[in-house]
C-alpha cells in the first residue's frame, strides 16, 4: 500500500520537482546581501551571494546541504558548506550564511532566517536576521539581474537566459522523432479513500510531464488512463493485451496505488492491489506483480519501456494521516532538447522500478503525491536541465538520483519509516 502524511513545503506548498530558483535578501552587521539559490534536489543546492563592501562588489559561491536530522529537533536547516569567491573587488572575509526555519513557542514555523557560520560556530544567536524570499520564474530572468550573480564566462549565465550555451559555440543539431509515439499508460487507484487524492495528483503530474516531453520531441502521444471504477485487474489485463506499440515507440507504464508482498514471496518487486474499496474480495483476481506488467509490455517489442510502480512493498497495514515535513524544489528550468532526444529517441531497452524495497511502505501526500513519483519526475528534469553540463544523460543516473531523493524525503518526514526504491534496467544507446 502507500501511506499518507500531511506535507508542508519548505518555501510553500509546491510539487516536489527539481531546479527551483530563489532570490534571497537579508542584512547583517550593516551589509546588505543578495542571494540567488538554485535548488536541484535535497542533496544538490547552491547559492551565489553578492554584496557591496568598502566601495567594491564581491560575489561568492556556496554549496548547501539540507540537514535532514535537524527537523526532528524542530529546526529546518540549509547548511552552508563553505564559500569561495567568484570575484572580489575589496578585501573582506565572507562566512557562509545558513538558512533555516524554526518552531516558536506556539509550534508555528518562523523563517526563513539567516545566521553566518562564524556566529553559529560560537553559539551566538543574537545576530539572526530575517530573509526576504522570492521564487523566480526562469523565463522572466534578465541579463541585468543575472549579471549580479554570474560572469559572462559562466555557462549557467547563458543557460538561465534560455540560450543554453555560450553564444560563440556551435549550434546543436537535433534528431527528428521519426514519427515514433510515446505511449503513456497510467494505472491509478483514485477511488480508494485513503490515498485517492495522492494518486490522482500522481496521474495529473506524470501525464503532463510525459505529454510535454512528447510535444517538444515532436513525437505522437498516446495517453491511456486507467482509474476510478476501471481500476480492476481484468481491465488492466485487457488494456495491456490489446495494446500494440510500434518497434520505434516508447512505452511508459506507471502504477500509483496500494502494493504489498506475500509472506513467502521471493520476487523483490511488489504485488499491485486492484481493489478500490474495503468490501472487494482479496485474492488472485485482484492483484498481480509488477514484473508481470513488465513482461507483458516488453513482449510488445517497443524500443524503450519504462515500468514504474509507486506503491508499498510490504504486508498490508493500516494507513493513517500523519505528520508534517518541509521540502522545497520544483522544476521551472527549461530542458535541453538534445538531452531529451538522447533519453527518449536514441535509447533502447527496459526499466522496471518500484518505490519501495521488500518490507517497506511507500509514502505520499494528498498535497503533492507520492515521494517516488515526485522524485522520479524531479530527477528526470534535473538530468535534462540546461544547467547540467553533462551532455550524456543516462536513465541509470535518473534512477539513482530518484532513489536518493526518495530516501531523503522519507528521512525528513518525522514519522515516516525509511523508503528505498529499487530498479533494474536493461538499456542501450544508439
């Protein structure tokens, strides 16, 4: 099954996708600071900070770490790991600022707040300052704004402007889709009372994601949604049996609902539970393993198959409404077309993945959907971002990062148990 909790975002109630941009402003000891933060995921955050001192302008770069342990003590901390100067016009000592939120005496969150490393190391909290935080749309960034945080030699400067690379470099030649179709099959238990709203969000988010990919790659798009009262094993089997992709097509099958495993089961991937109310009989007619779905799809002979299950992988338990946590990344950065082409048009094979390991629950939220679904979409967006210098995106890297991000989300949740996604991939490129 999937378990629910109430999710409160770090910066606001946003989907948990990657590469969010933030403008931060604060003043400390008479100096005004301007920060530009890029939040890729919980483990990959950096901020450029500019400030004027003694008549000159200084620019620093700081890597940040999301301290998952601090939240269990009533503190959400983005820890500055050390700073270096991008350039400096005056002689000054810059200590990285830590950004955090804290619970007050009324159990309300205060923040964001900032305190530099020097004062924090000396347990001096008298100089904590408030931060003005603004989420930025990368499509509205201007040269004038970005020049406060980047030099013209910085590739990210051009990427953020939407150019994607230094204008002096050679243009990229793209590969046509060749008439191939991206088939998106979503199987979502939207009627089940406990997780229905969460699975409905997964269906909406994933459908929009892959339709957008198909559009930008000029692929045909075939959307098949199996939800509500069509969410039955018989309907799923009939749909998959009658489904006929072409040899150059891409097939994405996503399951969002309850899952479990039998006590004597040796297969590591979970059983999918096709019951949407408590009065339906449990048995072979209402469940099947994710591997069975994978085998049915791979036999169809499409070039690339992605089989994803966001569900628990343990004995059926009792779901409950629980806890709060803080997260804060969603993608608004434009994707690199050549990278998308590499993943979806120039890759062959099969990926099968599940959101939890044997004996584990899969966690989700009615506000944002499943941890694993959100992590997978966020990792995909991060891998194809124009802000990533690597021109060789790989499904293995996407799945690895989705694993890490899902684990981090479950660790940051105060009452969630650990969740470790699993996958197998058989992929080759042209």
